[in-house]
C-alpha cells in the first residue's frame, strides 16, 4: 500500500537564524487543487515558511515533499513552483509581453510555445491590450496582473503568493481578491497564499493555517475556524470586528462574569471556581434601547454604516464590549443600553486559553459557533 500523494507535505520543518528559532517543527499537508492561506500577525513566520517551500531558504531540519518527492536539496528553479511577490518584481525597461516571456526564454522554450502561453495568460487576466506597454505605464492592479501572468505562463504545480495585494488600495484589493479566487477556480492549480489580513484569508481560502510565533495554532476551513476556534488567539484573530473577551469564574456550569452577568453554560467539564474567559462575537449580542437585558453598558462611541451599526460600549467595571447590529439604531454617547447574551453562541477559554468543550456542541447553531 503506497502513501497518499499530497501536493505538498511539510514534516517537522524547523528554521533558525543563528541562535534565533523562527519555525518550530511544523507539520502540514496540502492537497492537490487546494487554495490554502497562511495567516497570522507580523513576525509569525508565514513568509519564512513560504520561502522554505519555494526553495529561497533552506530548512534547518525537517523534510519538504512536493508530490511525495523530497526537495530539500532541489534548487528553487527546479521545483516547479511559481511565486508572486508583494513588490511585483517586474522589469521596468521591458514590455508586458517581454516580462511574461522572460522566464520561458531563459529555459530555451520554443518561441511558438512561449507566444501561445503568453497570449493565453494575457487573455485570462484581461491584459491582452497591454502587452506592448511597460510597467511604468500601468496601474497597480494591472502590474499585479502581469506579475500573476508571469507565474501562470510557467504552468507550475503550485502557485505561491506572498502578500500580493498589500500595495493596493482597499477597493482594488477587493477586486483582486475576487479575481484571484476566480483564477483558482479556472486553473484548478494548488495555491498557497500568505497574508496578515484575516478578511483575505476568510474570503479566499479552502483552508486557513493560523500561525503564531513560528507554530501552527489551528488549521481548518474558514467557517470552522470562525465557529470553532481552538483557542483564544485564533478566536481573536479570525473575525472582524474582533471577538469580545470578558473575564469570569466557572463554578460547576454557572459562569459568573466580572461585569456582573451570570449565565448557565453546558460545558462538558464543569469548573471548580476556575478563572476563565468568555468569548462572544459582536453580532451575537442583543441590544435593547430601553435598558432591559442581562446587563447594561454605556455607549462610548458608535459607527453607523447604513445596513450595519457598530456600538463600542463599556460595563461599569471598565470592561469594553463591541456590538454589531444589522440595522440602524439611534444612539448617543453616554447613553445606557441593555445587552443580552445567548449561551448558544458562547466560547469559553480556560486558564491555558484553550477552548472548553460544550456538551451541546453537536447541535449548536453553526451560523455563529
């Protein structure tokens, strides 16, 4: 019986720069055709991990396998990968056509094949009218399309994207997110995408790899991470606005929050006076303008976006609360409003910040949990 073939497999990958360890024994399998996003805060190791996969850096220890072939000692140019960088890395003195064909010319591909690949990529990316221009004559979005086209013409087994949208404005980032997702659907290639933006990760990925301090915190589908975060870090990193965290104590199955709220929670292992953290997403909190609810908070600020209202409030003990309402609400700073919590949507994290299991987890509402 042979081992299953993965597009990419990392086995106990470690990377050190001198005495500084930056990647700590990462194991990961990526399947053929997957769109996988590495996400995490600055310095978490996501770009370093991508460079190790690309062959631009060597791992200190561990194995990198592409389609079950160990490639630790294989040069980057021979791994069959294509990388798209944040900086575009285009040759400014060359036309778009020359930029797209340059890499293929270096491997002595026949001219007819080069022209066919360039024309196909240009049509796919809708830059076929720009082939005679130089990068300086293009917009940021057009230059990013050229950079992606240069990767496409190589027909790689895996596309690698290193924060490719960071230099674009917000509107163009949204457009390019959609275009890259559509490109993945059309080509069907395996894609690995690095970003610090959890919105990009949530909207583009088949699976997300959440990294912190050179370690994997959790791997899963976007909504699985959103609904079932393994720990407080993942819960706080995935989702915008960020999940609210409130301190409290768990006695049996009774949660007593420092802000004064008391609630019964069907945790699988009842506590014995354990200090815990309640996590509740902004959209899972009810609001009453007449002050009725589980507790009252004082409105400190608010944002009205038309279809959505964000409320930034505080309990009497100083703990803050962000509330999201899918409606327009008349508000004033300093106003007292009631808030209501539904335990169905609770996430509770123990002293080690690991999520506690709920005894009713099998029938929770996956729209929020």
